[in-house]
C-alpha cells in the first residue's frame, strides 16, 4: 500500500518541479518525461525494500524460535514427552525455513 502511493508521489513531484521551470527549456521536458519512470522505479524499489524487511523479520522470528526450542530441549528438567513435542516443532520450523528459503 505504501509503495503504491510513493511512486505516483515521486512522479507528481517531478511534474510540479518541471512546472516551475522555463517552458521552452529542455529541462522542463526532461522532467516531464522522467516523471512516469520515477513513479514506476520508486514503486518498485519501495516494494522491494518492504519485502526484504518483512523477510528479515520472518527470518529473525524463526531463528529466535529455533534457539528457544533448542534451549528447552537441552534443559535436563524437560520431560521426554515434551522433548518429543519440541523436536516435532523444531522439524516444522526447519521445514518452514527451507520452504521460505530463509
């Protein structure tokens, strides 16, 4: 959602900038023709950055969960049934890591 607003905003900014320049100059035309390119590329880069941040957050949460489970498994006070449950959860987290290419 944020990327879809950021792209047109950048393009409109260039058009507004070009509107205050000399109408007969080449820079006015250049900014007007660059506006759609700026809108599309800024939308792409903002979307890419948001996706990378979300991927990083998922990777971090997965790693934290794996460490927590491994710590509980290595705890000598954890019962055998609970350890088996934890091992199953650990396998699911590792499968998720592989499926999401984390």
